[in-house]
C-alpha cells in the first residue's frame, strides 16, 4: 500500500470561486434534487430507476467505467487527485484501483463531509478542502481528474496550467462529464444556462458556470478518448453527450 502525498498546505483554506459559490451551489443542487442520502451516495452511480436523474447517472456510470478500465490497464500504482469530487462517489470507485492512493478535493464542505462519512474508512482514500491551486507546490500526481467539474473554473488555461504543474512527467489529466462547445455555440450555451438558473430561482449561479470551447484545447497536448459526435459512439454509446479528454505534458 502506498501512502498519501500529504498534499494540502492548509486544508482549511477554500479557494475561488469561494464560500458564496459553495452556498449557492449547495442550495441550487437541493432545488435540482441532486443532494443524495448517504445510502444513495454509497451506491452511486447506481440509483433507483424512479429517480429523476436516473438517466444522467447511466451516462456517468458508463463514463466512469471507461475511465476505470483505462487506469486499470496501466497496471501500476497511481497517485490520483479528483478535483471537485463532490460527494466522493467517483473517488470511492477509484480507491478500488490496486496499490493506488486517491485524494478527492472540493471547496463545498457539505458534500465533502458527506464523502468522508460514506467513504472515509477506505485506507487509500482521503478527502480535503481545496483544489489543485491550494496544494503544496511539490505535490505531484500520476492522474488528475475533473469529472463534471471543469465548468466551475472560469479560465480553462489557468486551471489546466495549474494541473500540469503538479503532473508527473508521464502523467495525465482526464476531463469527463462536462460539455465542450464549438466557438460559435458559446453565446447560445451561456444564454441557455442563464435561462435555466433563472427557471429554478438561482439567477446568480449562472455567474459561476463557465462554458469552455474545443478551441481552448489547442494550447495543450491532448487526445479525445471518447468523441460523442462519432457515429459509432452515437450508435453504441446511447448518445452519451460528453467528450472524454486526456491532456498530458508531452
């Protein structure tokens, strides 16, 4: 068993977008019926078929399985950080990777405390408040994951640059379960988000939800491991809407 990186310089320091975002995010998630019981979180991505977000969790189950298969085939110990881990369900699954150590980070204390309650007994898993920008400068990882999280960071270049600075030479950044847009689609996507948050009574959340384009990837060395626009994937992957992006140093 490998041990923790002891990555956080100060685990009590939250980073941007900060406490206002965390409170609003939790409240809007409650409105959306996305706050789950401990019993439900322990079983995710499996959830009762009657749940309002059942189909969404089917998508996340498939994307999570693809990621797990990719990492298992590396057949070596891995230090992994999940940025924006939320209630910890994916970090909990990643902890099953043999001889690996997982750190889930988030600025949302409500979900972070739940993650610790549900998954805290796993010996190779820890949860800490913060994100990739609040860790010790010499901490490095083999894998850094943004699952349904990259849209909460305003600058794609800055957050990926920060992640790359903590990546081992052969390491990888994985981005999944988030939309990416063509440049000419961005404005309409922003308008849809604004209208959506207005419809649930949380207009201000639109200020914390950011839309990234495929063009933003051009500054980095990346591979598209799952392309939702590929005809074969449309046919056999049940129209999973999100790309799976892998970024590396070289």
